[in-house]
């Protein structure tokens, strides 16, 4: 399993702040980032098999492209999933009919892309987003 190569590995969706923290810690410990990532992955893989390691969060909708969500879309997703998370790194537009009721079904929005929201409900999107790392546009 010690098949170390000098090939670069692209990891999409890596949290930039987390990655910068790893870089800082690696420097402090005199290691390279690959050493720390390998160590973390080994610990994850070798964890007890009785632990639940569900890689997929079934209550998270990941958007990397261009998507328009209406109120009925959000309510339909809620009917299937319960309250859910939106993770957007693309272009997410919430339609004009999205209201307080629809927003109550979204537990959290992690936005690193472009989030377009109706101007009369933009504050709900900001509250759900918490930290805005991408762009939020009111229309």
C-alpha cells in the first residue's frame, strides 16, 4: 500500500481554508501536505468497520452547474429528504416564488459559487449561508 509517486492529485471541492490550515501545520511539523493527507486518509480507512462511514450525505444537494430551484422544487426535495443542505459551487438561482416557507425547508446553504435570490427574501439566504464565500446576487 506504500505506492508513493510524484503524480499530482486534483481533489475537487476541497475546502480552501482547510487546505491552507493543512499547509500551515505541515510547515510547522516539517512535513509536506501529502504526508498529512496520507496520514488522515489512512486513519479514515483503518477506522473500525462498525462505525458508519457513509460518504454520501443524503440530505445534501450538491450543485456545480447552473440550476434554477422553484418553491415547488424545494418543497418536493423536502418531501423526499426532510430538511436539507444546499452546497453550491456553480450558479444557483432561487426562483421568484421562493418564500419563507420554502426557506424553512433548507437547513443550510454552503455557497462558494454564485447564488441568485429574489430581492425580497435575500436576507433568508444570507442567514442560511452563514459565511458567504461566493457571490450573492439579489434580483
